[in-house]
C-alpha cells in the first residue's frame, strides 16, 4: 500500500511518472483507426513520429513506430490517409508524454470506406433522416445566404458569382473551413452552428468542388450529417460533381449537383422575374379592359331596353290598367248597391203590408185599455163593451191616437 500524500510529504515527479508508466504498461495492445495528420521520419533515427487524428472530432494521438515500418508502408503511410494501426500505449518518463507504440499499419481501402458509408447510410435512413417529409422548402428570396466552403475556393466563386448574376443585391455570410482532412468535420460543424444561430441567415449552403472518395469523406461523416439534420435553417448541399453523392446530400433539404447549380437555385433570376411581372401586368391590364368593355356593353344593352328607353310606357300601361280596374270595381259596387236597395224596398213593402199602419189606413182602429203605472200591459180590446164603465181607453187610428173614457150606462126608467 502506498502512503497517501500530504502537503508536508508530497510525491516527487519521478514517482508520479513511474506510477503512471506502470499503470499504462498494464494496458494491452489495441487497434486504432484514424487519419494521419503528420508523419515525421528523420534520416539517421530509428524511430518515426506520427500524429493520428480522429476524423470526427478535434482529438489526436501521438504514435511512434520503427522507421522501417513507416518506409515499408509505402503510399499507405501518407499524411491525410485513413489507416488502422496496432500498438501498445506507453508513457515516456523523460518528457511525461503518452504515445502509442505501433508495430503494424494498414491502409483503409476504398472498398472498406464505401462499405462503412453504406452501413451509415442504412442507419440514418432507418432513423428517418432521409425522409422527404422532413425536408423544408427554400425561401423564394433569402435576405442573407450562409455559405460554408473552403477559403478562396472555386466552389465559393461559383456560388457567389452565379447568385449575384441572377440577383445582384443578394447578400452572403461566408464561413471559411477546411473541406477535407482531419479538421474538416469539426470546422464545418462549428460553422453550421454559427450560421444557424444567425437570425439574418435564411438558408445555408455547403459547397465544395469535386475530389476523390477520400477527399469527400468528411461530408459522409455521421457527426456532420446529424448536425445538418438538427439545423433549424434550410441547408443546401453542393458537394462535388453530379456522380458524387455523399451522405450529407440525402440529409440536406436540397441537393445540388454542383456549386454552380446551387448559385442558380438559391435566388430567382431578376430578368425572368421582371419579365414575369411585366407579363402579369399586361394580363391584368387586358383582363381589366375586357371586363370594363363587357360591363359597358351590358350597360348599353340595358339602356336600350324598353323599360329604360321609355320608362313612362310601362307606367302608363299600369295606370290604364288601374283605371279599368277602378271603373270595374265602381260598377260592381253600384250594381250590388242597386240589388241591395231593391231587396230592401221589397222587405219594406212586405213589412208595410203586414204592419198595423196599413190596417189603420183602411179605416180600422186599435183600442187599448189604460192602466195605472206598474200594472200589466194593457190588452188590445176587440170592442168597447169588453171595458167596464169609466175605463180609460187609447184609440189609435190612421191619423193618430186619442184617449177616451167609457161612459156609465144609465139605468132604464120605466
């Protein structure tokens, strides 16, 4: 057991270095894949120094190998190549550095690279990153275009020149990055993030010229593909030439075969849009003129119709019809009144014939007994003899009514 260190009893550097070396020595040999970023094999030395970099991250590892192994490796051991090395980690006490002592170097062949890309293609497709439903439409006229490309590259010139030729006032924000090699993926991912966070950028373009399969490997990297899929801003892929189809082409919202095509697809053509607007204006003018002509002809035809040409004719006709109806109504009412008057005269004549006035007019009289107030209705007498002496009588004749008293009868004298 090693005693714990204290500020009063610290370990010396050699002890710490020795313990680290002992722990590293217990590690076994491993196979490591990466991209050679640096190869140094100086004449007269027995050891060559290499730097192996992760193609998807800014991480590197120091390698040491016999000079003969590097020289015998031939074209495989060249800066920029993808290789697989076999070695054992070791810690160098003198400088306190960690390295991988390599005893075998193998180049990653094109077939192996294409097989890996195909496996990654199936994985991303299964996750839905290639689904056309998730692809977004580009803006018709972007306010600012973000461009990720190499510095002073032909791809940058093609995109900018073609877009400017179509729409002279187009604006760009250009991010220069490495488009091949070990630093390409992290730099492109950082540039994508910066442009995606810029609210003035409406569309992002990844542009690179043609190259070999190894040169275009960064654009088939899983990290870059997922970064493109996560962008909120539409992304256009313009990598290589028509036959080149890196995986980022399938993830991007729009794939252009060349940077030149991308410059033409980003913005509309000013001359074409001006001609289209002029044509639409002419069509609108013709349509409006045709509509005005049709309405004018309709008004003219309406104006010549009888109801508008001689509006009083209809009124006169209706006035005559009203007059005829009024006369017919008056005649009908008069006829009805005459008929009702005749019926009334007939009824009056019948009532006159049946009434007491007619009887009185023929010389008859109506005699009624007068009774005090409150008594019974006086009966009609058939003769004066029915009334007792001293009874007051009312006699109605044709000329009026008179009142008389029945005289008392005198007793007969013998």
